[in-house]
């Protein structure tokens, strides 16, 4: 977007900066922007970043707790006087076992990934509207492109995030705000380190952060990577339903076999 504020003039708030993609993004963004506010549930896990960069401030905030997000925004307003970009990155992942269907698991994943992201955007919006050109970035996932086995909770949470952001874009573009959705493929982080299935084309958190920064500079609507992976997933997701279902059922069978072999 031509009249977007350059990164170097921006005050940015990034959630989920204590590990993985958020931590790498903080390290990549801090040297490029005016001031970076970072948050996670515990400020202790953010102190190494705060100590490493003079323009980083760490704030403890739980995205499932609206009061703690309101306090974070109040701190940003009183210290920086403005907020230009929010990057709602914090999230969680749990996979479903259809033989032990657990509705509490759905509640946990949707509470954090969907309502937590909505809470973050809601808290930041009044300040973003006062910015010269406010910018909302939400981290979804490439899983939203294809309904994959065991992703009933995580996949539906990320599909909801993508839909939410696109709908926000419809209403905010006329008000002069920009919105982007980020759809990573597999990225090596504590979140994927526990996965017990193959993760093709997995990249490092630093590579993911660099792709995101590239997208943030241009305010690209859909920031997705690695491109070869997201292209394949997008193609599969757009196949006729009967073909798509054959492929995902085969994936489910092979995942079950892998799990049984590793036991
Ligand atoms: N890794 C991948 O392959 C991949 C692929 C697609 C999408 N994503 C998405 O990318 C984002 C980052 O994931 P990651 O892989 O970097 O995972 P990660 O290393 O587990 O980091 C998750 C971050 O979210 C924070 N967080 C979790 N729940 C929170 C809560 N209730 N309130 C505040 N902060 C909370 C964590 O901080 P604390 O626990 O310290 O509070 C941590 O900083 C997530 O939205 C994830 O779904 C990841």
C-alpha cells in the first residue's frame, strides 16, 4: 500500500513473543521500527528481548483476559502515545483423537486462537483508528486451506481467524486501516516440536519471521510461506470434494499407522 507508514516510523505491538515465530519476529522487527511492545503471559520469558533491544518493552498480558489486554493498551498509550500496528501472533495447538473426543480441548483451542485474537484486535482498535494508517496483522495457518485429519479444533480455529480478518478488512478498508493474514506452513518452534507426524518443508522461525517482515513492508493481504508448500495445500484444498476427501482419508490412515509404529 503506497501510503502505508514505513516500518521505521511505527509503534508496533506483537503478542506471543516469548518463543517460536513471535520471538524471531521480535528480533527481526526491533531494529526496523520506532518501538516494539511485546507480550506473553509471563514478562519473565520476554526479559532477554527487552534487555537485548533498547526499543523493546515487555508487557505481561493473557490474550484470554480482556482486562489484561486493556491494561497493556493503556500502557502503550501512556508511554508511546500511539499504536500503528498490532500483530496478533499468540496461539496454541492441540490435535483431536476422534476415538477420545474431548470437547474441553476444543474450548481451550478456540478460546485462545479465536477469542484471544479477537480480544487483542478489539483492545488495539481504538488506538489503531487514531494512527495515520493503522494496521492489523493476524497469524492464522495454512491448515485453513485444507480440512486435515486431527485438525478439527486447530484447523477450525484458524479458518475462523482467516474469515474474521477478511471480514474486518471489508469494514476497515473504507476507514483507512490495513489488514493482513499470515498463513505459515510448518515452522520449527516449541509448538511443532511435539508433533509425532512428518512435517514437510518445515522452515526455521527466523526464516518465517523474515517472510512476515517482507509482507509487513508491503502490507500484503495474504502473507503465506513457504510458497511451494502453501501452493500445494491451496491446490489440494480446491480439488473437487470427492478427490479432496480421498486424499485426506489416506492422510488419516497414514498418520494412524505412523503413530502405531512409533509406539
Ligand atoms: N509453528 C508452526 O508450524 C505454525 C504454523 C502455522 C501457524 N502457526 C501459528 O503461529 C503462532 C505462533 O506459534 P509458534 O509456533 O511460534 O508457537 P509457540 O512457540 O508455542 O509460541 C506461542 C506464543 O503464544 C503465546 N501464548 C499462548 N497462549 C497465550 C495466551 N493465552 N496469552 C498470551 N500469550 C499466549 C506463548 O506465550 P506464553 O506461553 O509465554 O504466554 C508464546 O509466546 C500461533 O498462532 C500458531 O498457531 C504456527
